[in-house]
């Protein structure tokens, strides 16, 4: 597609429910990132994939958070047993190369998660 | 570790006035610096980036930023604000082999008629 696509755009989950958020990166992009943006804050890094390999998951806040990108394209962020503090916008981003700093990272519109 | 500080969580300017959004970074190695804009209910859009070429970087929509190593700053400016510039602006940094961006907490720009 033309840009990074995320679904669902809006999700309301009851506390304790599991959720899955999908990201479809720009076609051919090697790198894929997940960020969490709390209300009134800047995005915070969660995890990074280069193709299907998860090379960095240092930002995942707990073992309730899990991400995968099994075929090196679409990625899913799964949150188990959601809690109210998980309420945030989850941003997916992709970049054309697997190399590092200085490359432009393209963001999707985000998935807004509200845990009630 | 690198970090970014954006001074002023809210900035208001009159239409046609100068826009100045401040960003200071902390890094022990030469940084790559970015400004992103976020409109309501939308994702982040890259305005401009500094990658160690020219210190004055021109971006989209008439914005520019100047990298000042001595001041560890990368402030964003636009000579004349337009109503459509109202949005949230984020400064971000990455260094060395780090793949991810570290963002500031953002500055909400309001443009008054």
C-alpha cells in the first residue's frame, strides 16, 4: 500500500481481555517498529523487527506484551490480560532499509486502545 | 543514552508571526535529529531531518531547523505561521547504531487568527 496501515483504528477492551493490533508496513520495507504513545506524551519505543527477526524488544513494558512478524511483512502486537495503564495509541512504523540511524521512518495512523 | 527536551508544551502564535519551537538533545556521540508533526487523530509525519550534512535543514511546509552543536539544540522555525500549522510537534534523536528514535514530549502549537 501507499503507507503504513494499522487496524483496528480504535479498540475498547475490558480489563483482563486480550487484544491484537495489526500493522501492514509499506511494501518492501525491511524495518518495522512499534511505539506506544500515552496521552500527552511522545511516542516510546517498544520493539523492532528486521524482516522477520525481532532484534530489539527492550521497550516492551511487561511479558504481557508480545509482537511477531512471521513472514517479514505484516506484524501483530498482542497484549494479554489488558490493564488500564495499557490505554494508549500504538504506532507502527517502517523503514526501507535494515541499516540504522538517519533513515526516515514512516508512521501509521495508530491504533487507539482504551481499557475500561 | 540519548535524550530530547522540548521546552514549552504549549506555544501560541498569531497567524503570520514567527514560529519557534525549541528542542535540546543530549548525546555523547553525533546525533541524527528529526522533527515530526502530528495532526489530530493522525500518525506522525516527517518535517525534516539532520544527518550531519548542512547544519541548516529545510523541510516541508516552509519549516526549517538549525543544528547547533555548541548549544546542543535543533530548534524548529517558520517565518510566518499559517492556521494549518496548528498541530503537535515532536523532536526526536537517534545515535550511532541505534535503530529506534527517542522522542521529546511534544509541543502543541496553536495559531491564533
